[in-house]
């Protein structure tokens, strides 16, 4: 599979090639905001929100799988939900979002000068916070279900030293792999590529 991430409608210059490859590609269109004024400030030379939504529609009309990535998103839930609804209406198949990691949106909207950024005058959140609205996410990959339960597989993983976080595995001595690897039971995830082709692509999470 080929995964393409873009903000630009110029990818449509290659639409003929993309149509030929649609059985093996996913295209992810990135948005940082739904507000055109904010976009012009934080993404100076990128295509407009309108152009990106039109891009989604053009790709979807050709049967190409399109996902929206609103990460990190500058805005509130209303703006996020508006973007989601418009994107799905245009033909997007999946949607994911994440908020700002280091600053709160309420603090950022008060910014009036570049000096506030450059001199670090904006209060940061404590630690690295990955904020996302789970209720708005439409995943392109879901757990594989059998007999009403997620399918799990036993997978070999290198044993990691909890102090150094380094693997204890030694690839020059694979004969001793049983002492350097251990099995973990993991969910099997459907990547969502069934919308693209009939291949049973999957990964472990």
C-alpha cells in the first residue's frame, strides 16, 4: 500500500496515475483549522480550506480512498465537527484529530504579536498532552471481530530493559532468542484497505 499525506490540490495534476493506482493507495488530506483567517496566519502558503475540501471531493469521485487528518487542530469542538461533516459530505472515508500538545487553544487565541511566541510568554500545558475528541474519530482500521470478540495473535517481542529502555535482544546470537524475546497477545487490526481492494491487509496493535 502507498500512503500519501498532503495539503495540496496540486496532487490532482497526477489524477490519471492515482486512478490507475487506486487499488493500492490511501490519500490523507491534512487540516490544521477550519477557519480561513487562522489558516492564513499559521499555514501561510498552503491551499485554502475550500481547495482542500474540493480535493477530497475530486479524489472520492474517482473512487480513491481519502482520510482527513486534523492534527494538530487549532479550534474548538464546533469547528472540528463542522470540518468533519463537510469532509464526509465530500466523500472522505475516515477522520482523525488531535489537539495542541503544548498550548491551550484559549491561550493561543489571545496571541497578538510574534513577540509573545518568540519570548515564550504563552503558558504551556503541563507535560505533553495528546488531546483528541474520540467521539469525532472515524477510524480507517478497526479490530478484526470473530464470534463477537476481537481476534488476538501471539507475537514475539524483544525483551526491553526497564531502566535503559533498550532491547536485550542480540541479533548475532539468534540461537538464544527464547531468552531475549517474549510473546505478547495483541489485537489484530483491519487496516481499512478493504475499501481499496480485496487484499486482507492487517497489522498488530
